[in-house]
């Protein structure tokens, strides 16, 4: 019995000693309680999203125009009519200073006109055809003149005008630079408000961009195509969104 009491007393003294030593360490080293020890190889990070945008005036213009021929007796007649108007159109455009490589035929078709009798039998009653031509220019002052000349040459359809940014990557880079500066500015303000210190940038992620750098102006209606208005391209907004990751202390 005395032996058991002896061991109990020794265990009690050991526990008390451990507790006293622990309290002493916490007091001396100013360690807050409860004490949790973790080991990590990665610093804490602060992520900030920045946005940048650039307003750009389009610098490439495309006119989509068409030639339509109806109710000819033969395929040859349709082709001859389309070719005649097409050649006149190209000559007028060259006289305006449009380069040959900036004139593109994107569609050329000839098709029969089908008719049915009362018994449901079909027959060919003539032929029709069409061609679509696209003309590019970097000269805004030529835009109205091009439209006027193609109509004067015999084109009887205008599908629309397209305003494009020829080299959007230049402005995309500028927008990205603005987005990075915006993210840095926000990060510094946040660090000041939160009372933390920022370290180096550990990563940067740029958000996906739809890459739409053109705008179409459709031309509708069956009015007098020779009455061509002046065209204004306006501006297009190119944007960038980036996320910066900073070390924080």
C-alpha cells in the first residue's frame, strides 16, 4: 500500500513539474494560448483583381456587296451578266485606289427556277444567280465612295459594313498593362487598410477574352442604294482582367 502511494506521489510531482515548465515557457516567450505548432513551406498570399480598358477607333473597313441576276433563260446568260457587272465593279474600285488583293469574291452561284404544274410535275423555268464581293479599305474617307461606286457599277445588294481593329493585340497588351497597374494600386491600398506588408508577386492570371474586335453595320431595306450616307466607325472597347498574387506578411 505504501509502495502504491509512493508511485502515485511521483506521478503527481512529474505532472506538476511539466505544467510549471510549460507555463514558464509560455510566459517567457510571450506565446499566446492555446499553442498550435504548424509547419508550412508556402507563404500566405493576397490575391487582387485588376481591370484595364482601352478605347480604340476601328482602322479597317469592309463593304459586303452583291450582284443578283434573275429570270434568264440559260446558265450562260446568268454568268455573262454577273461577270459583266463584276468586271465593271472591279474597274471602278481600281480607279478609286482600292488594291486588287483587297477585293474578294466570297460567293458565286447559279441556280434554276423550279415551277410545278397542277399534277405536281416540276420543270425548269429560267435561271438566276448571285455573287458576293467584299472590299476592304483602311481609308475611312473611301468608304462612302466605294459603296457609291459598286452600286453605280451594277451591284444591286449591299449586305453591310464591318468596322474592325486590324491589330488588336497591340491594344490588348496596353489594356493588360493598365489592369496590372490597377491591381497593384488596389493591393497597396488593401495592405495599408489591413496593416499587412506585401512581398513579391508570386503569380499572375489573365482572364479569358472573347476577342471580338469588330462591329457590323447591316444595311437593310429596298430603297435607293445610290443614296449613300457618311459612315462613322465610333470606338471599340478592348479590356483585360488580371489577378495578381502577392506574398503577405
